[in-house]
C-alpha cells in the first residue's frame, strides 16, 4: 500500500495562487507517475471549478457531505465522492456545504480532526494528497493542517507578505504542538513574481519574520496570464503551455516537493545509523 504524503497549501491571504498551485502541482506529480488526490477544502469551490466542474454548488456529493458522514460516525469506504480528472489524478470536490460543516464543527467532539479521519480513510490509495485551503485560519484550515504531514505556503512576491505570515506560522506551530506533531513547513515559495530580483528581499523578510530555519524553495512562480487562463481552460499549465516559463516553474516546484520526502528519509536514515 502506498505511503501517502499529505500536503496542505495554505495562506490566509486571498488570491495568492493556492488553488492554481494545487492544480498544477497535482498535475505535475501525476505526470511523474505518482498517484495523486486533490481535495478542495474551500467552500468557494475554486479548485473544483478549475478541474472542470463549473457548478460546484450543484454537485450532490462533495467533501462537505463526507465530513458530515465522519461526524455521524460512518465513512463509505467505496468513496463514491472521488472524481477523476483527465490528466490522470483524482479529486474530491468542495462547495458551500463546507461552510455549514465549518460552523457545525464548533459543537463536535474532536472537531479539529474530522478531516484527518476522512483523509486517513482514503490516503492509502495515493502517493500524494494535496489539500487546497480557503483564505482564513478558521476551523477548516485547522482541520487541513491537522491532517497534513507538510504545509506549503505560497507568498505573493510583490507584496509585503512576510508580516502576514507570522500568524499562519504561529497556527502551524500550535497545531504541531497540540494536535499533529508530524506537521512541518515543507516550503515557502514566491508566486506571481514580476521580477525575480525581488526574491532576495522577500526571502530575507520572510525569514526575519518567521524564523531563519524556515525552508524557502528556489522555485519562483512568475506572474503570467497563462496561469490565470488555467483556471478556466480545464487543463493544467503543462497542457496549456507546456514550453512556457510558468510550466518550467511548476516543474521545478514538483521537483522540490518530491525532494521534501527524499531528504527527510535520508535524514532519518542518517540518524538511525
Ligand atoms: N502566477 C500567476 N500569475 C498570474 N495570475 C495567477 C497566477 N497564479 C494564479 N493566478 C490567478 O490569480 C487568481 C488567484 O489565484 P488562485 O485562485 O490560485 O489563488 P488562491 O490563493 O487560491 O485564492 P483564494 O485565497 O481566494 O482561495 C486567479 O484568477 C488565478 O487564475
Ligand atoms: Mg483558492
């Protein structure tokens, strides 16, 4: 059985490229032959739309329904909620049902780990499970972080984003302490960059605000209309403009994300020697 890595893509700031990253990273990992599941944990359903389900709120069976099932104590192990994308990966759609779930969680036992119970029931079929978070630090994001091995943090390059990140890093640390000791920051990376010369300054600011040891990827995702087009093209950047700079950047991100686990394994192997 595959040992899945569960990775949340999170930043409470809106519109920084979380959903775009989940789609393209997932498609890139699938191109590399990995078994991939994308999960839309955002009531906006943006990822679900990007994946070709233009009316996410009309879908009868979504993440919100299965989270309700978990709360009710029953998970359908056949997983009829899972859909397939033509680029070779699976996804669980999300829609506004999740808003009601988030509100209802307040009164639920183990409210922080409802999503984890669901992910644990399904992740055995996959190498990678990627969770697309909504732009907040509310209960759905806490659930996503509680279910994850790693969190990836996209940061907008032309924005004083470093200060915004301290709250997210604080949330990650307290979830690690209280709920999910295996949670790590897999990497911070810059998105929507117009000029990669900014990189040094933004990276320095991120480190100053969030700790020197915070891993920052080499990958910088450029700002390009090609990536904006992906949200309605029903295909990833690898199909939309395979030879462009955005595809090259996301290919690099795929490599760096794949490396997270490898380095981790090497490290733990070294320690046990
Ligand atoms: N590198 C990029 N260059 C240009 N446009 C981009 C890039 N990445 C994403 N976009 C566009 O910017 C908008 C926001 O991107 P996206 O939806 O991925 O962000 P998000 O962080 O998921 O937003 P939210 O916080 O609302 O969930 C979308 O219209 C998307 O198509
Ligand atoms: Mg989004």
